[in-house]
C-alpha cells in the first residue's frame, strides 16, 4: 500500500498565502474612515451650534421677562401731572431707580443692568430697549393718539450677533395692579435662577411675580 501524499504543515491544499493588505484596500479603508469621521464631526458641530443658540435664547428671554416684570410693577401713570409718555421731573434718564410709572421707560435703551445701574455679568455686547405706546382699547395691537387707559409695552433684547427677542405686554389703568396697598411695603417682583457649567457658561431663567394689594 502506498502512503498518501502529505501537504506542508500550516498550509491547506489548493490555497495560497497572502502577505497583507493591498494598496487599494488601504486606500478604500482610509476613505471610509474619513467619511465616518467627517459625519461624526458634523454631528457634533450641529449639536454645539444648537446648544449655543438655545443658551442665547434662554438668556434673551430671561432679560426680556426681567425688564417687563420691573415695568409692570410701576404705577400706570404719574399722579398730579399732565398725561404724557416719558420721564417727569425730578426723574432723570440716568437713574432708573427714580422711575415710578410705566411710561417712564419709554425710549430707554442700555446694556443689561439692574435698576440701580449695576451691569449684569455675562452680557457683554447685549442691549435692551423699551417702548411704551398708548394702545387702542378695542384693538390693542394698534396705537392710539391719546391715553385710553391701556398702554402697550415692548421690550426688545438684542444679542451681540444682532438677533432680537421681543416681548410685548399690556398694562391697564383698571387692573388689579392699580389697587392701592394698605401700607408701604417691599415686594418681590421677579424670581430667577442661574446654572453655572464647568466651562464657565451660565444658563439663566426666571419669571415675573404679580403682586397686588389683596386677593380678589
């Protein structure tokens, strides 16, 4: 009986060995990896831009609500003077702490600051402005030539890039805010919160608190 022919150890009959990847395979693999990286980076960039835009929108809305809350806490109009829009003596345009009625804010514009004139941190390049108009009682979106007992307040917040957030409110001379308090007191007009991230970015939010003399 003749012995069966043997094959070299480590090799199978009918197969040839390969030394490694060809240049074509390396090129295709590199191309595919590059496509994956580009897609991944594009996704990360989109998420980052969305996050930045969302942060700016929250900051702008908080600034607008804070200013609207401050204005709404003032009296509808100055007593004992002729009705007009703007500040009255001895009020000055440089000291918001002296303003005591809604239309004192008409035409005001400044970088974000509190009522005492101290700048708010983190808002470099931002601006806030206010316009107050007499509103038509039957169609409040339209401006009236004289006071009909309703004022339209428009607060505009402008970001450093130019995008604007506009908040519109109405104040009536017949509203509950015109109820005279029984005694002088200090009230809380706005509540807010600020979240600080590890990268030094602050997220802010808040809301106005409607104060009145007594519950209906």
